[in-house]
């Protein structure tokens, strides 16, 4: 073997320094550019290296926590959480049978337009411990993100062999504001989970290509398993085989038949789950249902706009939003400024080609950034947002790696470290500024009100979804309060915002449904009916509209129509605890008690922590003379909501029927103490005598 050179290297000239191409019989390992630096610095003992790495990782983890911990006090938003946490059939069953259903390869396992069973399993485990208390969901998301930050350090260190490069890349990854959405939004769990397995798979692959033992199949198999887990967390992970090829390029692996064939299993998985992901999006209605269809020139323009915006926001994360609407080309046409973005992108590509095409770090970093965004550039339009902060979660590693590498260049032997310390200080200061911006951005994600107010502030003219969702949030507040003054404030606010949403997007179905719900709750049945039917004209399978009509017809005693719309709703959405509860109320009112008990039971099975089905089923059982069974439901209702006076008042009738007037009177007095006012005075006098 040849001796290692101990001559100091010349200061880098902006390009990474690599050894000369190896000659036959003297072939270095795959991490050539990393080992070049190792050859010229004093070697540390393994224990001292480990201690250094642990201290750096601990410091980065603490900083990430400090800048992101504002998420821990946040609530749920009203953006996708309903679909993931409220109407998700899998959430309430973390048993082995439930897990098998989550992973079943059929349309029944699709949730919110995705096949991502590992993500759903994470929600189910959390639900089994705390039901719908937000704190654990937010804590887990933050912990996973911190772990991902540690993995980024490991990945970058393994790639570069440079501690400073790895530290800068990991710190930027941990505290960057564009990552807040993935961490602070509970429905963004899929991004951080797929990121965890994605980075871990890349690390396993690096161990595979650097291994020279007969057991190198172990990291290869681990890489493949982790890749599968990444896909099962979010299908966008299908880009990973291309990332592995980029690692080969960076590590100067010879391009041959073996290099390609070893990735055949990865590409097969990409193909299978890529097709399945498209089917899931079509099944959900996220593909092919948009009212506006763009031509190829517009799509290319939007893709260039997105790429340049992601690059810009990596350095200057201004104007961050939870929703970036497409420009309104129907009303205003496409503004001329959008056509500058393809020119800017072409210019950037030409600069890289002419000045850095032989620079493996730059090529690796930018291509890693691109391939992990390519499927998200809306060439196939999915949803109504032109870009999203969460899409940058993994792709930004490529950019952060470039930054880390060039900062670390100032600390190789022969470089002027005085300049290096200045550059490092600037990088650290930039990271701290990014961390502060992240801390403030976490507050925007506190709840639906703060989130959609921020969106309206950023896009007052182009975001009907924000007006609609904020209006719906005020509608829920209208339903929750008993104060007449607050009811008026929330009604007026919701009505105003929903009308704006309808004005800005007349074919947007959800504001019509929300407005109809608001009007129905206020007893304005005629106008509510108009908006329900308008929603069904736009989307005939809109189950919120059909359920709203069923409830309204029940309230108006138009029972035949009510029954038709209840059945129509549950045919479209059989897993909907609230719909079963409402249908049971219909049967209860019509005297069909056995059917009512059946529907109440279905509601409880689907959502066992919901208070109302227990109370309603108990009342039905009481009227059927089955008080012994009713007492169990009353007890469970009290456990779930101990401050509801109606529960005690209703239970009092069972005590009276059982001859325990003393307990019945005690329950009535308890109900009155809790603010229950609808007390039959004759009944009260009966209990007192």
C-alpha cells in the first residue's frame, strides 16, 4: 500500500479538493474527498471524536428545541386535522387487526388522499394515550424533528468527513423557518416521519458503499427497509433512488452495471407506490377536479416560480404562508413578472454549468434540492396551492450541505482560519436569526384563527380558502358559546368571512356548506337550504351538505326527506360518528328506539370519547325502561363531561323510575348548580314530596 502524504494542502480555491483518480491496485475507499482532509490533520482518538460529535449534536438539539418549543402549547388547526384525527376510522383502533387494516393495499386504507399507514399508526398510538389532547401530538412532532436534525448531522458528517460542514448543515436544518410548518402542523407529521426514514436510509446506503466486508448486505438491506418505511410515511419518498445515485456521484463511484442494478429494488418500490399514490389522490379528488386547468407554458412558469421561491426563501424566508394560491389567470391573466422566473432559473442553470459543473459538492447539493422537489412542482396539479413550506423539508438538505461545506473550507490545513472564524460567526449568526424567525412563526400555528388571519394578511385578494376556513372557525366558536353577545360577534364575523370566500371563488364548495351550517344553527332554514343545495350542485357527494339537510329536515319534522339524506350521507361516509349520532336522534324522535340504539352504538364504537352518544343512548334506554343499562351510559357521559347539567337531570328520571327519589332530587339539584335551567317545576315538586 502507498504511504499517506503528510504535506500540507494548498488553500482551497472555492472548489472541493479531491485526490487524483486512483490507479489500479491502489484504489481508495468510496469516501475519497472526506479522507483527503483526514490525511493531513492530526488524528484524534475515537473516544475524543465521539465526545466532540455528541457535544455538537447536543448543542444543536438544544437550540432546535429552544427555537421550536413554542409549538408545544399550540392547539389543533381546522386544516386537515378533521380528516386525520376526527373522521379517520383507523385512529381509534391501534390493535393488531386495526394495524392490518391501516396497511392494507386497497382504497379503504387511503386517508386524506394518501396511502401513508406509518403516519396514521403514529396518530393511532397517540390517540390511544391522550385521545385528542394536542400536547402529545405536538411533542412527538418536535421530538421527531430533533431526531431528524441529529440524523442530518450524521449524514453530512458521513458524506463530507467534516465536523463543521455537518454542524452547519444540521443547525440550519433544525432551526430554519421553512421547516416550521412540518413541525407545528399536526397534519404535517407525514413530512417529518418520511424525512426520518429517508435520511436514515441514505446513511445506511453510505455504510453499504463504504463496507468492504462480506456483511455489506446488512446495511444494503437496512437501506431498502428504511426506504420502504419512508414511502409508507409519505409517498413523495419515491425520489430516494435518485438521491442514492447522487451519493454515488459525490463519492466518485464508477458508473457501471452493478451501480444501477443494486437500485432495481428501490426503483420497483418507487414505481409501485408511485402508481398507488396517484390512485389515492384521484380517489380523494385532489387530481383532476380543479376548476382551472393550465397549459404547459403556464405550468413550466409556475414550476420555475416555485423553484426560485424555494431558493430565495432558504436565504430570506419572508412572506411565509400556510397556503400559496395560484395566480388568478381567469380574472387577471398571468402577470408578466411570472415570465421572469423561467429566465432566472435558466440563468442559474447556465451559471452552474459554466462555472461549477465539475464541482461535485455544488452539483450534488442543487440536484438533491431539485429531485426532492420535482414531483411537487405541480406539473400534475394536486390541490390548489402552487407551493408549500413543508415541501422543502428534505430538499433543503442539499442547499444546507453546500453552505456547510464552504464554511468548512476555511478550516482545512493551509487556510486562513482568521477569515474562517469570521465566516463561521456569520453562519452561526444567520442560523440564530433563522431560529428567532422560526420561534415567531410557531406562534402563527397556534390555532385556526391565528393561522388563517396570517394567511389573509399575506394574500388578502387570492386566498378564498383562508376566508372560508376562518369563517368556519368562527362558526364553531358561535356554536360553543352560550353568551348572546359573543354569539352575535361570532355570527357576524363568520357570515362576513364566508360571504367573501364565496365572492372570491363562486365554485368553491366549502364556504357554501359552512354558511348553510351557520344559518341552520341560527334557525334560518330557508337561506340554509339554498346554500346546501348550491353546495350539492357544485359537488353532489358533499357529505357535510347532505348531513346538514338531514338535520334541518329533522328539525322541521320533514321526516321522509330527513331519512333520505341521512342514508345518503352514511352511504358516502360510513365512518362518521357524529352522523350516526344524528341519525340515531332521528330514530329516537320517531319512536324507533331499537334503530336508535343501533346507531348510537355505532357512533360510540367509532368515537368512544364523544360525550353526546352516551347521553343520548342513555335517554333512549330510559324511555325503553332499561334503566340499569342507561346508568352505565350516564356514568360514562359524566366521566367525559362532568360539568354538563343535562346528564344529571336526565339520569334523575331513571332514579325516579327505580323508586330512588332521594337520588333523583340530588341529581336535579346538581344539574341546577351546573347552570341547567330547563327544569320541570312540577317534576321537581314531585321529588320533594
